[in-house]
C-alpha cells in the first residue's frame, strides 16, 4: 500500500513539474512586442544587424530559462521524492559514485557552452565583417567631452568635410537636442565608423543600434553597419571619461541620400572642408615634455 502511495505521489509531482514547464514555455513564447525583442531599446530593422543581435539575445535567454526550469524541476522532484518520511530510521543507502550521471553532468554543460560559442562567434564575425569597402566612411573622434565627425571622400561623399561638436551642458532643464553634435548617415548605405580618441578612453554607443565599441587613444576601432530605417537616434559616451562624462552626448540622423547630400553641401558652404585629424588630438601619454 505504501509503495502504491509513493508511486502516486511521484506521478503527481512529475505532473506538477511538467505543468510548470509547459506554462513557462507558453510565457516564453508570448507575442508581446517587448517580449519578442527581449526588452532591448530598439526596433527590428533599425540596422542590418539589429535583427541578428536581437535573435541571439532572445534565443540565449530562452535556452537559459529552459535549462533553468528543468534544473529547478529536478531539484524540486528530488526534494519531494527523496524526502525523509515518518517512521524512517537510520541513513538511506549511500552511493559513492554514479558514472552515467557524472558523464551526463560533464557532457551536457560542455555541449551547451559549445552551442553558445558557435552562434555567438558566427554572429560576431558577420557583424564585424569589413571584407568589402563601405559606401560611407566617417572618422569619429571622441574628445573631452564632445565629438568630431569627419566625412571622408568616397563613393557617396565627394569631398572631405567635417563637423566639430560642442559639449552639451546639463542644467536640469530640458536639453536642446538640436545643439548636440549630430552624425548624419544615408539610409540603405553601408557605413564604416572609424573610432578614435583625442585624449582618454571613450566609448561610442547608440543604444538603438545595439552596438558599442571603445575608443582608445592611439588605436582605431571600427563599427560596420547599414542603417535601414530613417530616424533620429540618441547616442552617448559609455565609458567614464572625466568630470563631464554625462554631458558627452550626440545624435545620429539617418536620412535619405538626398538629405544627406544636402547636409554635405551645407558643410562645404560653411567652410568645413578637409578633416580634423590626429593633429588635434590631446593624448597626455603621448605629449612630449619640453
């Protein structure tokens, strides 16, 4: 009789755990926009990379939660199935090892890590692929505490032009975003951002693009992407770079090619031809002592 009760109890426990797993799966497959994009600060189709990054992020969390649900379920099952019962005396039968279980504990986590590594490496290589020349090349120079944008001549930009940014001033009032340094990019054109620092370590970050990269003095880093949706996107420095780090703000305007060319023509008309290169850098570690 006690054996039948124990079997029925185990079946009930397994049924409960299975129900919880199914409920969790239904939650994970919810169709709300926030769930579908993993609560990331962007929308699908913002650049040619956002969908790939979003899918990697969401699927990684789904895999992690599935593993978590299975693990929690097994822990609860062990607690219930092997709990100490009334009338039990002495210790349960002791087992020094269980080779199949130990092999399972080794191979499954190793397999999971290799799967995560494969998909992460695959997407990272695709995102960082610069094997083909970009349509637009912009030398982005971070400085305490603003940004300079150098548009290099090429397929879309016909002549070197630049735009020097000025630090934002946060006073507690509404920010005039029109006065922030603004990077113009043509929609549908591949872009190469050459990231350089004029002084200390900065970090170029546009949350909506889901890409961030450090700007290190004396070293050029790159971000390659194609903006695919017109709009204005906020950006900021994501590396603590001094007293006014919080005021190192900028914007990115993704516009039509016609509007982009009009902005290039305006820069030329304003006399902003040529590039503001490394001759304007102020790297304390490289300054000569006189």
